[in-house]
C-alpha cells in the first residue's frame, strides 16, 4: 500500500512549527498501514501508542496541537481521525471516489463524516447508516417493514406516526439545538440526548452551559475547533469548568513550546517566550504538573 506525500511538507509553516513528537504523530497518521486514502479512518488510541511509542499524555497533547493547527480532526468517541487534506494528494477518479464511498459506509457513524463530505463535495453518499446496522435486514425486520409499508399505503401516508415516548424524551432538545453554535449531525445529537433524559434541573444547567459555550466560540470566531453537538453531549461538557476551551487549548500548546525553549535556549529566552505569548508562570507550572 502506498500513499502520496508532498515533499514540500517540510516547508509548510503548519508542519515546521510542530515539536518533533507532533511531527512524528502527524507523519504516522498519513503513513501507517491502517490509513485510508481519504484520510478518514478508524484508529484507536492504544494502537497509536503501541506503534509510535508516544506516551498517552504526549498523544493527547499532540492531537490537540494537530487539531488547533488545522491538520487533522478527531472523533475520540468513535476513534476516527480525519487528516484533512490527505485526499487532495491521492488523486481523484471513479475508482478513488468509489473507495471513499465504501470507506464511509464501513465507518462508525462519526460526526466527522458530514464535514468530510461537504469539504470534498461528495453529495450522494448515503453515510447516515452506522457501522453496526445490518446491510441485509433479518426476516422479521423485513416482515415488519412490509407491514409498515402496507399500513402507510392504507392511510395514504409516507411517514410513520411519531413515537410518543421518544417525543417525550426529546423535550428540551429543540431549545438546546437552537442555542448550540454548530448545527451538524442532528440525528447523533438526538441519540445522545435520549441517553441523557435530562430532568428540569439538569435541562436548565445544560442550556445555561450551552449559552456560555456558544459565547466562547463566537468570541473566538473560529468554528473549526467547536465540538459537534453529539460529542459535547456525550462528554457531559456542561459539567466542565467555565473556561474558554479555545483559550485552554492555546495555553496548552504554548506551554509545550515553552518547555522546549527552556530546555534548549535557556531561562532568559524561556521567560521572554512566556511574556510574548501571554502565558503566566502559574499556568506553565500547572501544565508541568498535569503532564
């Protein structure tokens, strides 16, 4: 299996500015034997750690850095990665497009898929089916579908009647959806909401934290790093401290560089680097403690 890699990558500022460990991680993501030419594929964290020798802390810091730099995006819930521009360097054609379609159909129902399809213009791929959906329904499912189709014909309707239990469990979802800044993969967000089944008190907290998160994202002005709504709900992000997630990622990124400046360039340049990048010594020491 071969992958095309542009040699100019070494002159790309996004790549040049990475620390060596993050460069290794990115090169691994475009060259490992589990990749797909689309750049969108399943890769679990333990496998990456085993094959690269990178520590868990280094890996998680690295994927934050690659995400912030616009090189990759990650769906950690489903262990799916998207190397954003990888497909651009693999060529296009009927065979490649068919391979991409097959890959998407075989993946977990990741929230990265709609963004990938929009980015590359694959408009006719029926990506909505998750990986664990049987491609051929069981006989009893076929019978149920036939009965439903007959009932629809009899009453002259195309759609099914709404499920009262599901409707009740989704109470409050529309309010959450209207407040959330990134409206993608609504079906996945509904599934996440059904798992939570918030009571009135929890619903109020979720809405309040959603408004704060929306404010953070709007202030930053960059939707690329905004979590998908299903990811936000599944991770219970309403329980997070009231910290701007974009600013938190920036601080972690700069602290990683500051550590290398201190190690290779000395204390004076290290202090100067902190000041230039608006990082306090307390923030740096806390980052050292956490890592």
